[in-house]
C-alpha cells in the first residue's frame, strides 16, 4: 500500500476518539442549521471542535476556522487529519466547519455562463457573502474563534476558493484550491481576472493542487500553471503560495492527500521539534518568519514552549536551567490569561531556588483559576518555608 494512503487511513480511523462519550459511540462533531437571508434558504453545516476546546487549561484559547466546502464528502477525513495534526503540534488546533451542499453549480461558480441548457451558474459571490456575512459572524459569536480563516475547496469548490483569493476584499486568510475546475476560464477570461487582482491578494496564502487527468492532463495542468505563474510574476518577492502536481492521483483521489500537503504547506515550520530550539531568540524569530509569511501573528504554542522549558530545567547545566526561565516567561507574555503558564513559571522559579517569585507566580495562576489545586498547595507550602 502507498505510504500516503496508509497514513490517511490511520488519520481517518483515528478521528475523534478522545471525544467518545461512552463505549458505543464516537463523536466527531455536531450538525447545525442557519437560515440565510442572502441565499433565502436553510443551510446545514457541521462543526468539529478541537479536543482541547473544553479543557480547563485551554479555556483562554481561541482557534482558527477551517471552512470545508462539499462537507458531506470531506468533513470526516479532514476533521480526522486536523485533530491529529493539531494534537501533535504540526499545525494549530482549529475549528472545522463542513458546509453541506444545496446546489454546487450555483454556489461554487463565480460567473454566469450561457449554455444550450438552462443552468444556475454564477452564484459564487452570493455564497461567499453567506459565509462571510452570516455564517462566520455567527461562529465568531458562539465559539472562541481566532479571526484567521482558511477556505478549502475541491473541483468547483477549488474554483470558488481561487476566486475568493483573487477578490480585493475577503475575510479569509488562506486558501486551498484542490484541482480547481477552470473549464469556464479560457485565456481571455483568465487574463481579465489576473489584470484585476488586487495587491491585497498577496497578503494571503494559497495552495494549488493539480491532479493527473490522463489524456486531458496537459490542458488541465496548463490552466493551473498559467494562473500560478501569472500571479507569481505580479508579486515582487517570494510569492506566498505553492503549486503541487500529483502524478499518481486523479481528480477523485487527490483531495485528501492534497489537503494534508496543503495544510502542511500553509503552516510550514509550525511543528518545529522542541529539541531543535537552542534559545528564545531563535524560537521567536522562527515564529515571526511564519507570521510574516502568513500576514498574521502566530505565537510559539504554549505546549511547545513549556516542553522546551522543562527539558532545559532538567539539565545538569546551570546555564541551561537559567535559560529555561526565559521560555516560561515567554509563555506568560504570549498567553497572559493562561493559568497553566504562570503555574509552570512558578514551578521553574521554585526549582531554581527563587521562592518569592515562585509564590508570586503561583498566586497569579490562582487568580486566573481559583480551582488550581497545585498552585494553592504550593503557595501554602512555600510560605511556611519563608
């Protein structure tokens, strides 16, 4: 079996197991409905929350949104991959929203097209307005969302994702256009759209995947390459994008492999191994580079920084122990409402023998979470020693 396929099967069958409420069910999300005044119809969407969403330690956290088009096809496997990759720190944990279809040809096509038979093409901008003005504001109101949004679409969904990327104004920050159907974008139409691209588009990241269409492959690839290269030529500097060709995948088999590669491409470097971090300055620069590439601030993850801090704290080298404090302090600066960050800093000060600062940070942790039994015990214990 191909390595990629084996990994994907493991991802899919590994989804949501931490969310199981009893031995007979495994839950990976919930169904919701919203009446859209823009589309004048009821729309169904499915939501999967990160495994950490309900934990006390993560109560301060906000999560990026991943909007998945063709939700009935892709919600389950995408949710599995996102949960797994977020759990191991490869990408940020995020909220996954799968949009169920009513009419793909209407919702995913940005342009009116005259055909021999009557069609409903051309509703793409209305559908994007539903996402941006109705659905996402509702999600922002009801969940702890970070205003960093990713749009994933395959085929006609990839066409819509590309169109949204090229618009002057959108609330999406990154896009995955998987084997987008550019059949309606002949050379003249594509040139017109490229000419109208706003500089704003280049503040966003887009990942293109193109599959092997056999005898029609040259035509398919040429359209994707032509768009990518034209966008690249309009941007001065390193174009925040990637185009990937999958020789061994066709239009139907490419979406999940491309999703894995696409989300990895967007967050390239996010999952830096803790052993590779030598000092705070290196780590800070590393995430500053990621933030600059994505035009959004991504701080080093709290769990990663904690792990680095504790590994240095356990060193026999006194200089390394002192350096550990810098990482724990960094966490309190980046996550000032995390009681766990201050609890860990208190523990670090305690281990290096600074009792007064240990007490102060344990007390800060308690102020953020009065139910933190560890901090309460430590404050009482250390005050008796003063």
